[in-house]
């Protein structure tokens, strides 16, 4: 009987090993599939990022402080609802070699991340400060990260 019992243990061990191997490889394949899909989506977002809102969107005044780092600027853009993902914006800034200049900018939620970075690369527009003075009841002090929404 002990020979039969040994043989039964060997067979059950082989079946368990085979099942665990199949489960392991299934998990590995699933991780690769999910990872590849996320990597594709991330790469697609870098080279063809959409806007946060459809046209006409909402105009927002955005202030970039003197000495503000790129990461801080992207974080503020994301929090203000102008871009979807700050990591994508930072990669685009590096890849397209954009610079961010301090100042007040008029940005729209229908602009893509690349368009926003192009505006920040060109420098502050004169009309943004003119719009600030036109609003009268809204004031932005220099050096703030305050974002102002304008009604359309």
C-alpha cells in the first residue's frame, strides 16, 4: 500500500505543480497585457494629448511666479483644471524643449497640453494683464498661484 500511496502523492504533486505553473504564467501574461495597454495609453497621451474640455471651453487667467519650478507649474495647471496629467505635461515640456516664463497668461480649458506649453514658452501675453484690469472686482497679486475663471 505504501507504494500506491507514494505514487498517488507524486501524481497529486505533479498536478498541483502544473496548476501553479499555469496560474503563474497566466498572471504574468495578464500583467504584461495591462502594462502594455497603460504604456500605450501614456505614450499616446504624450504625443496626442487632448484638451480638458471641448471648445469653446473656459478662459482662465494663470499666474506663473518668478522662480517657480516646472513641476510646481504643472501641478498648478493640473489643479486648476487646465491639463489632465502633470507627468505628461512635464515629459512634453522636456521632449519639445519648451521653457516656462513667469507672468500672467490667459489659457483655455479647450487647449491641449502642447498648446498650453507653447503659450507658456512664448512668454506672458499683454492682453492677460489688460483683462485683469478690466475685471475690476477681481484682483490678482503678483507672485500668487491664484487661478481666476472668467464667465463667457
